[in-house]
């Protein structure tokens, strides 16, 4: 079995290789086997089985020894993967050490293996995300610093608004990425815990030895021991999903900005160049924002998956019917999509092509309309907001109709001349003055 | 390449083999190649390329000739699968017939191949569902007929309510399944059409030959010709998803009922017996409702996927960024889950184990409380609904507290005696009279 | 009680007045009362109560007579609105005609009144949508016709692609709107049926008179009689929701296009001008696309609501717990949002400001890059797609770097000269030739 | 204007009065006015306007002075509520102190008022939830303690599994409620911050005075100052939604358990009795679990709303189009539903009626099948899991078929007799031994 096999034609497009490997069939099997091995060893430590038996079991807990096709078929009958896996493990052990086979999975229930295995996979998945997120944060910080002073049109409701700097826009990406980093770490601490409870989650099979076995088992897997088994309390699983959902949303925001900036008519930034990247099957001039498409697609898909996990939380009694099963493919899917979106945004931010001149040209090309708020605010101190806006609004219309600069359109209005001297008016159209606050905010967050 | 390979450990549990094959990597590639072949032939018919070139192209349109790993890698760069596929096809053709290679994919755009390919897969998927749905309808009709007269407790808000028949419950499943059948067919007619528009969806490359090529192409693929290319009008795709969503919801309803009826404390019906089916890894007495779990899990997962497709509809201009890409794995996932839920419910309904005696016992064991509405309605005609309900409510409380039958509790109330003779009262507790209307409704729908 | 009162500060922004009235508290109460009145009259026709009693009941079935605050409080205890409503109706009737009060709601259950009432509201809601949709279709057809020949840059992945016409873009909106019209009508026929079943949905209270009463009741309400009561078969309700979801998605597509076209840097179209419309609280030059914002917000919100209704379908036994209750506010919310999105898009399409010159300028301003596909396709017939694309791609790069027209960049390439005469090359850059197929498609759909 | 008016017929059913008031129209207006007042005062402190002007503005910032119908109409034109509100405020101020009116909203943008207002409402909403959650935690702890030793059938996949205690089931509810408490507090700290940035979020209008005004403004509103304005970084808002989503999921789990336990055939627990609570309009014996229905309905509705907010995160540039607007009604809706679900579950857990005898009877009535795992585990140590399960499985079948106790069915199997003495076998059927681990876990969590 090739443990790194492609699992779907689009997996590499929408995810990353390391995350795909973390949630591969092979890894799923191995994670459950890691649980079974640790269980045998912990039980042996607790005197519940001979240490030779534990060793015999442990030695078979290698996914390479298992036939995934048989496990898949077995799952259709049993309703979950742990049952055929435990059966197959028992067979393997009994071939090597017949008496040891008696102790395979002893005292555990399927969900213990499945949930703990998933937790182990999620731990690895969160490590991968944490590492890529650190790269994204670094790339955003570098970009924000470099372009802290570079003027660009601020845009609201998709309309040009007032001048800001490109650094400030990137600082927003950075700020959100930092919060995602903090959330990922908090969630990891709260959500990744051992699952171990036996049949109805009461550890009944172990009698008085239960608590000690749990402690040992948690230690072997390097997982915290939870206050209680959590077979039908799924908030931890769902919390991981929501944290990834928030991350993907923030990545989608970066992708949204990049894709809008790279429109032909805006052309202020574009995704990194690479041979063959973003080509079209019909149009030779195209360079499609492939990375942004991946992140935006993830931002469309993950919310529905998060909703599924939230809606699946009210599971029945001691083990659920339908809700739990709904998690099995959905949790991996969220990790895969989050990794893809993050990996692509790291690439995009690290390699972003930026055209500062075009930023300036778009800003200045608008006949000075982006300074309307600046003039209006200055006038408002004397005229009030409404009168000031009415005056400036008329001037912006004249500027547009007559294709003249707003500065010129304003020049001929006596009511304005009385309040603002030509010098004062010029100052309101000064790009450095207009963007100094953007620079200040940007540098402020970089110091944090 | 094994075209029937397992693609995920849980695919067989949550889907069916034929649907998995319909949406396998292999099938996805083949469907796009089917488009490319038909395009070459239609263009040749339209005189746009030599018929030998079309034959040369057609002869290479076999998924077995393509390396999916290379396509997957190519897609990460190009942003979609069609680009590396067309490149690979061009290479293959040029090895056999160099001049013919010039005409590969001529006039088309990636999305034409991807969307038309998807439509071909969906057509096959809808056929599979239609066929299984016919089986479900047959099984429900048989069951409804067989148990048309079998009394069972009607239950509302999870409380026993009034007597109905088990046939009536199944008739409800049947009625919904028939509506799903009708919807699947309507949707198929409205939604499955050729996608073909070229670069910006205007068929510009073909000039005046465009309309004729479209007609030929549609004919080769046996697909209706749409009024317009629909690269960013995704309502057809989303409609298919919603129709499957409705089907899965109705299947979830069957699963909900079966799982509730098979609770240990109710035990009126249970999923089919089979060796190893629904076993537990720890509890020998268990027979878990595995089929219902699959359908309920699908009913949890599909709504979020449908929402994703609906939310992805507002795609940009002539071809979208993010929304379209979000569809690529989501549409297949919905088909897979729908097939799994349907397949399992066919199995469950066809092989349902029914315990009519237990149904009767549960109904009668409730001290006659299920007849409270019948008595209350009868009294209401004389006393009014409120007074009647108050009287009967008191009697039901006495019946519960004193563990006596409601008939007995009512017997001693003078106000009731005045209205209802003992015989009339007895008649209200007659199970045949109580369930005759259920039988009538059930037989009525079977005649439809 | 003011029956047209504002119910929420944002209702008028996100919906329309007629739809808000259709789903007002008042209308909800009246619709349930319409059911109660029809039930009394149908039962009298069936000989189950005196016709004077039916008249007495009918005369009180006026929402103005009921105190909504008391009903709201009553619902918190009873768990639904029908119970306090029926109690209040009984009181009202008994004050006028004590004996008639006995027959209020006779044989029905709460869900009969609530569901049938909802169906009546939905019928009115669908009428409103149908009427506005006809206006949208008319406006799109007019616009498509008017601009059938007007060149505009086709854009894919947010990049300029090849020339099309603005009429073709609008034809896409039209085509989707027509399909929504067809779906709304189909859904109306399939989904809007009477709900009437009594306690457990078996019509047991009516005995043999049941079928006749159902027929009469359906006739009074002018609703089709369903094959069976459908208390826990919710596919009809959910189908209405999905149909509205598809409509809203298609409206979001129009809004997406309009908002992108009205970007300051594109400026090819903008929402209708009106005093105060789309103003900013700080920027005098702004004219925000308010209508598009409403439709896009609806397109974000409705999918989650549709998912809720789909996920709520597997309801328990004869009447559900949680799923049914989840519908009560969600169905109205979908209608309100759909009406708002539709109403706004009617306004926007009817009054769209179009700048054909700017469309042309944006198209031509791109140094002829939009003709790259046209040249490449022509060359491909001789050179093959790959070589042709490579040649043209190099030329597009030179055009961009040197700021020259693509025509000029191509002129100096000998390989191209051999294939295409200067005249043939010029023809490939002819906008009329490039957009004739767009015009043809547009006119074609207008003839349909 | 009645500030406590009912806003929808079902608001009291699905929410609570205090939360409805927190998110009433009135409260929404007041919260924005609180921002405007604080802005005036902070600007005056920063020397940007005369303190008399600030006082004049502050004195008008009272929602009672505003006509909500006019604001609602104004919002349809302007696209948001802040614009008509600021206009109306300016009018009010100018009537009292004409010069002061010039400074209303000075330097701010609509979104500053709308977002900061929402944050103020959310703070109050989180306080309400925190307080009710503390009650829920207290009620769960009390119940878990009281029933720590009370045996009940553990149930998995809706089948009886092994004995546990009712205290352990409640301990699971408690554990999840505590995690929700911790999440609510973390989220509050991370997510509730001032929004203030002016036109494009750069604080440009204030020039160098910006930072000082922000600090003052934050102090007046008692909100933390964020690192940056966050007009299009919506992760904080979405995080609040996800945290409430997790809470509602955990409340749904309690409701699921209660509703299943209160089924007529199980009857181990039921919601609190109260006159009129959970009555039926047709069936006098019914006592519907109204509180659970509310919580389960919320658990169906909130996930879709959370998904909407996550999907709306990728907002455009400096202020979004569609995504932001989608939040305005959805955030309040989530708070309302969460409050309703929490309030009902507090009621239900505090007043839960528990029938310990019925728990025991259901457990014992199953012919000892719930002890099958205990016997099987004991045998597995000698025979291996598979052989042990096979033996016990056969015995459970015989017990079921012959209606005898499992103890008796096992007694006659020689292979078992060899391993387990009659005394050892009896011990495996001892309820105290079987449930001691449940009690231990329960008491353990109560000590935490």
C-alpha cells in the first residue's frame, strides 16, 4: 500500500500534501492502532494483562499490516471502522502469540479508538496549520512594513472612498491571522483530549483500576486526560471545526482582496508568476488568480461543514446515531480545505506582485474624488456635516460631468473660499497628509 | 489503474459501489474525454476539421491512457483539471497523428469540458437513484399493504398519542418517496443540459458555424441543448443538489422512525438481521441500526453541502472565482451520500423485522391513554372541547396514578355517564374503530 | 392593532411591504383563523355540526378580535400558537353562542391549523414573487434587446477575457429568471396542499365522514387535497424553500455583476440614481449600490435557512419535536428575504444606468489583449493549440511590457505572417466579428 | 414607543424577555446613540470640538426621541440605519444648539456606529447568557450529585448497552456547560472591542489626534481598544457566533436526552409539570416536552446562521458589500435563540421530574442483557474477546427467545462454568459493582 497515494484528483489542488497524508486512509488506520497499542501498554502497566501480551499486541499495531479494502468492507456491516480493525488486529496477534490476542481492545469500545485516533490526527493537523500560519504572519508583517507608506485607494461598497496605504490593508490581514493563531492554540488546549470510556462511557470494565489506566493511556498518547469520557459531548470536536472555520474565513478575506486588486481594470497586485500558473485553455493572455480561487472555494465550503458538525451535536444518550457518523469524513475535510487555503495564501502573500505606480495612478486618476471626505470633514467644522456634504457632493458631480479635478471644481465656490484658504484646501488634497494616519496604524500593529 | 479502486475507507459505508464508480477519478476523466471526443466529431461534421483528425482525437479519448497523478499535479498549477487533461490529450494525439493534434479542444474552454463532463456523470447518477428509488417505492407499498390494519401507537412530540396503523406510517414514507421520484425526473429534464460556450460563453470562435456545432455536440452526448451557455448561471447544478437534498431528508425520516421503533424499550421494528451486522466491539447483545445511522448521517451532511452550492451561485461575470471551484467536489459528495442513504433504506425497508404483537402491547400497555382523544372528542360534541378535555385529563391522571385503565377511570364520572352509554364508551375504546380511518387512508394511497 | 406595523427596523430594507404584510403576526393569526372557519363550515356541510354553530364560529374568525400579546404568552406554555388561539376563539364564540363553542377546532389538531395557515401565507407569498418575477423578466428582456450589440469585455476569473455584448450578459440573467419562474409554478402545484389529519394524522375523529370533510375543507380554502396528511413529511415545505433559494441565488448573480460593473475602476453600469440613494455618512462622492447589497446579503442568508429546513426534515413519528418548531420563523424569513432581493433587483434592472462608451473604452484600452484568443484559435488550425498559444502569449507579454497594441506585437512575428495575411489578422481584431455570436445568442433567447 | 413591545408572536417562545429587550429595535437605536454620545465627548476631550457642543449632542442621544418608522424608511434608501439616525440626530441637536449640530458624527463612518453599537448589545447579551449558564451549571451539579448512584440503562445507538448512573449522564451535561462558560468568557475578551476607523478605517479625519480620541472613546464605552479598525475583518463577530453555536449544540444535547427519556415507553424523566404546560389541542393525556422542543429547534436553526456569518467573512476591501449587511439581523437572531434554548434548559434541569424506579425497572426488565458486556469482558481474559463475545451473544439470543434471564442462559454453558464460579458470575450481574465506576466519575467531576 502506497501510504502517500493520491486520494482524489483535486486533493492536491484544494489541500496540501502533508495535510492529505495526515488524513489519509493509512493515517486513519495508524492513529487507531496507536490507540490500541497504548491501551495494551497502559493496561499492562496497570497489571491488567501480562507485559508480554502488551508487547505482542504493540508489535502488530502497524497500518502496513492491514488491508484497507477489507477494513472498508467490514465497516459496511459493522457500521464503523474500529470493529473490523480490532478483529483484524486480533487475528494478527493470535498468529504470533495466541494468548495475547485475548487482550486486544480489552475494556475499550469502538468509539474510544475512533475518537482518540481522530484526536491524534487533529493534533498533527493543527501543528501543520500552526506552522503555515506562522509563515503567513511573517509574510504579512514583511509586506505591511514594506508598503506602510504606499498610497492606495481605500474602497468601500466596491467604490473608491478615501486614500489609505497598502500597508494598512495588509495590516488587517496580519491582525486577523494573529487572532487565528491565538484561537488555534486555545482550541488545541481545550479540545484535544483522550477519549476513553468503554461501552457506555463509564470505564466499568476496569472497575477500580480505571482511573490509573486512563492516566497511563493519556501519558502514552501524550494527550491530556479529560474530566469525563465525551462520547456524546461533541463540543470539543465542533470547536476545532469552528476555529478552522474562522481561519478559513480570514484567508478568504485575503483572497477576496487579492482577486479584486488583480482585476484587469485595477491591476494593482497579482498572484506570483510561475510558468503554467493560472493559464487558460483558450486565452493566451490570461493569468488567473489560482491561489485566491482555492481559498475562496474553501471559504464557500467550510461554513456548511462547520454547520453540519454544530447541528450534529445533540447526540443521543451515551453514543449517538447519525450525528457521530456524520463527523467521520467532515472533520478531515475541514482540515484539508483549511490547509489548502492557508498554503495557497502563504504562497500568494509571500510572492505577491505589487504595482505601486498603478495604485497611485488609480487613486489620482479619479479627479481627486477620494479627497471629498477630507474636504467635507474640514468644512463640516464650520458648516455642519450636512451643508458641507451637500456642497462637496455638488462639486464632485461637476468634477465628474466636466472631467475636471475636484480641487478645481471646489475652487470656484465662494462659500468654501470663505472658510478654507487656497493653501488649506491644497493641504486637504495632500496625499502624505491623507495617508499619514494609515502609516501610523500600520507601524503600530507591527510593533505589537 | 484500477478503475474500481476504493477511494476512501468509508466510501462503501456511506455510499454504494455503483455511485462511487460513477464519481470516481476515472469516471471524471472519462466524462471530460467524452466531451472532447464529441466536440471533435461535431466540429468535423460542421466542416471545421477533417474527419480523420476527429477520428484521431476520438481514438485517444480513453481515460485508461491518462495518468491521474500527473493530471492532479497539473491541476494545482493551472487551477483546473481540464487544462492538464487537454494538454495530455494533445500529446497523445500528436504522437499518433501530429496534424490532428492541432484540433484538440478547438473552440472550447475548460469549463465546457468540466461542466459537460459533470452533467454526464450526474445523468448516470440520477439513473442510479431513480432505479433504487423505484425499489424503495415498491418496498414501501408492499409493507404499507401488508400492515394496513396493524395497530400501532401514533406518537407526537415523542409521546404516545392515538392509535393508528403501521401501514399508515409506511404510507407516509411511500408518499414522500413518490414525490422525490417526480422531482428527480423534473429536475433531470430541466437541469441536465450541454455546457458549451467557449472562452466567454459566446461561442465566438465558431463564428456562424456555432449553432450547428452545438446541435451536433448535444446530439453526440445525447444531452439537450440549452438556450444559452451557463458558465455562471449555476441554478441547474444547484437544483440537482436541492432535489437530492429533499430526497435525503425524506430518507432520513424513514431512518428516524426505524431507529426510534427499534429502541430497546419500544422494540416494534428492527433492521434486517445478518451475521455481523450492527455488532458492537464490546457488547455481545447489541444489534445496532447501521442502515439508519448511514441515512441519518447523510441527512446531517447533505443540507450543509446544498447550502454551499446555493451560496456559491452568485458567480462573477462570465466565469466565477471561488464559487465554481467550490462545486467540483461538493456535487459528487451529495450524489455519493444520497446513494448511500437510499441504498441503505432500500435494504432496511425491504428487510424490516416487524413485531406486531409488541406494537399492540405497547399500545394497550398504556392503560388506554391513547383513547383519551377519542373519548374527549365524543364528549366535546355535548360539553365543548374544553370541558371535555378537562374531564378526560383528570381521568387520565387518575388512571396513571392508580394504575388503572382509562375506561375504568371514566366509568365513575357521572357527567360522562349522562352523555355516553357504557356501550358507546366501549365503542370509543375499540381498536378497530379507532384504526379504520388509518386503514382507509393507507389503502387510498396504494390505489393511487 | 395596526396590521401594517413595522416589525423590525430592517424589514423594509431587506424585504418589501407586501411580503412583510403577508408574513406579519396579524396575517399569521388570520391564516390560522381562516382554517378554523373553513373547518367549521366543512364539518357543518358534512353534517357533523349545526350550520348555525358553523356560522357562529366563522363570524369570530377575524384576527382583529385577538390579542397577539396574549397569544404570544400562551404559546410559551403550550409550545405552539394554535393552542392559545383555539382557546381564545372558543371563548369568543361562547360569548356569542355558547353551544357553538363546543364545535370549535373539532377533530383537528394544532398542526392542522398551523400548517394550513402557513400554506395559505405561502400561496400569497408565491403570488407576490411570481408577479415581481414577471417584471424582472420583462426588464431583463428589454435590456438584453437594447444592448444586444453593445460590446463589453467578457471577464473570467475576474480577468478580461474576450469581447462579448452586454446584451448577452443580461440574457444570462433573463434565462435564469425564466427557469425560476417555471420552478416557482411547479413547486406551487406540488407543494401547496391542505394539511388536515387530526391527532395522529389519521382523521380518526371523523370516522367514515373524514374523506368528505377533507374534500369540503380543501374546497373552502381553495387548496388541493393531499394524498395523505403530512405532519412529519416536510418535503413540500422544504421544496418551497429550495425553490426560493435558487431564485435568490440567481438574483445574487445579477447583483454580483452589477456591483462589479459599478466599481469606480470599471464604471460601466450603476444602480439607478435617486436623491439620497446610496449616500455615505462621510463621503460625499459615494453612490453605494444599495440594491445589490440587499440581494447579495439575501444570497448569503437564505442558503443557511434552506439548510435548516432540509436538516429538519427527519421528524419523529407522527409529529416532530424540534424540527417542526424550527420551521415556524424560518419559512417566513426566506420569503421576506427573497421578496427583498427580488424587489431590489427589479428596481435595479429597470433603472440601470449604462455607460456603453466606458464599456467600449475598457475593452479597447487593454491593448487588444481581449483578441488574443481569437488570434490564437485562428493560428491553432495551422499550428496546433499549444504552439499558437505560446506564440500569442509571448506577444501579449510584449504588448504589456512595451505598452503597444497586440496587433502590433503580432505583426512582427514571421511564423504568424506566413499563416495570416494582414487582412486576415485585422479581421480577427474586428469587434463586430468578435461580438456577432453574442448578438446571435442574445436575440435567440429573446425569441424563445 | 413601548420599549418592551412584543416584536414577533414567537419571540417569547423561542427567546427570553431580557434578551429580546437587548436586541429590540429600541436597544439597537440606543446602542448606536451611545456610540455617538461617546464620540462627541471623546472628541471634545481631544480638543476637537467645544465641550458645550459635546453636551448638546449627548443630551439628544436618547432613543425615545427618535421615530423608528422614519429610521426604517430612511434605511431603505441609504442602505443602513446609521445614516438616517445621524441625520435625525443632527436635526434634533440643531433645534437645541445649532452650532453644535456641525459636530455630530464628526470623523466617523456609519459602520463605526453600527458595529460599536452591536458590540455593546452583544456585551449585554453575553452577560445574560453568562448568568443563565451559571444557573444551568448549578442545576446540573445538584442533579448529578443527587443521582450519582442511581442506576439507569446506558444506551448507545438508541439500544440499551450497559448500566451507568443517571448522575453520570448529567455530569456530561455539566462538563459541556462548564466548557461553554469558559468559551463565552474567552470569546468576550477577544471579540468585544471598539469599532472606530472613519471612512476607510484609517482614522484619517483626526490626523494626529486620532489615537488619543480612540483611547477616550474606548474608555467612555468601557470597551477595549482594538489593534486596528476591523470593518472588513469579521472574525470577532463570527467568533461570538461560533461560541454561541457550541453552547446551543450542548443545550440541544440535554434536550435530546430529556426528550428521549420522557418518551411514553421509557418514562424515566419528564419536564417540569405546570398547569397548561405542554398540553395538546386534541389529546388530554399529553404533556409535551415544550422546553426540549425549543432547545432542539434552536439547535437546528443556529448552525445555519453560524454558517452564514462564516461564509460572509471574506468582505471586500475596506468595507464589504453583502457580507456585512448579512450580519445585521443574523447576529441578534443567534443571541435570541441561544437565550431561549438556555432559559428553557435551566427551567427543565432545575425542575426535572425523575423516576428512579422506572430507570431501575427498564434496566432490569431487559432480562439482564445489559450485563452481557460485563460477562463477556470477564470471559475475554481467558477466552479472548472473540470467543467470549460469541458465547455470550448466543446466550443473549437464548435469553431473548426463551424470555429467560441472561444469568440463567449462561448458567448452562460448560465452557463458562470452567472459568467463572457461580459467585463470580453473580458478581458480574451486581448493579452496584457495575455502576460504581459511574459514581466515581460523577463525584470526580463534582470535585473539580
